[in-house]
C-alpha cells in the first residue's frame, strides 16, 4: 500500500515535471503547409522552446510559432521580419508590442503582408531546429 502510494506520487511528480518542461522549456511540433518552404516543409518535425518568448528575447530572422491572428485556434509558423520600432515598407514603424511575420515562401504565405503587424502576445514558441527524421518514408 505504501509502495503504491509512493509510485502514484512519483508518477504525479514526473507528469508535472513533463508538463512544466513542455509549457516553459520546449516541445516538438509537426508542421504542415508550404508557407515556410524551402526552410520547413510539410511533415517536418521541429524542436521549439518558449523561454525566449517569455523573456522577450526574440530577434529578427527567428522562426516562431504564433497563434493565427485570424483564427486563435490555429497556429502559424513564420519568420520574424520586424520587431517593434522597425521601419516597414510603407514608411510606417512597427508599433510597440507588435511584430511583423512573413513566411519564407513569399509567393504562398498568408502573413503580415495580408493581416498586418500582430501582437507579440500571440507568439507561442521559437523554432530551435528541424529534427532530422524523414517522415516521407516512415
Ligand atoms: C511555395 O509554395 C508553392 C505552393 O505550395 C510551391 O509550389 C512552391 O514550390 C513553394 N516555393 C518554394 C520556394 O518552396
């Protein structure tokens, strides 16, 4: 009985540790869509972390996963093209607390060029690397 109790406690602890790790540290995500081609292709699995977003440490050229400004149930993967204060094409500056995201596939990406700058608060995670698994043959 005592051992069972211990096992339950340990399981709960490990589960919360995993929960905390996934929430604050990192996670893996499978991407779909062609808007980040040729950098990220459909089926690619990427390693992401949340710390940089929490610490406000996002830089230009980072690839991030953000909630879609058009549908908060969807996530988009884009590259950070501009940060607050940066000059935009139309001679305007990005507002405080906003970022400008674009896909790498300029001819096929729904991004800030369509919906404008988006709130930093929509950003979820930063892509660290592509995990080299060939999902096409698995
Ligand atoms: C951009 O997306 C289109 C449509 O999916 C695709 O045909 C094209 O090859 C992509 N471009 C790049 C550079 O991957």
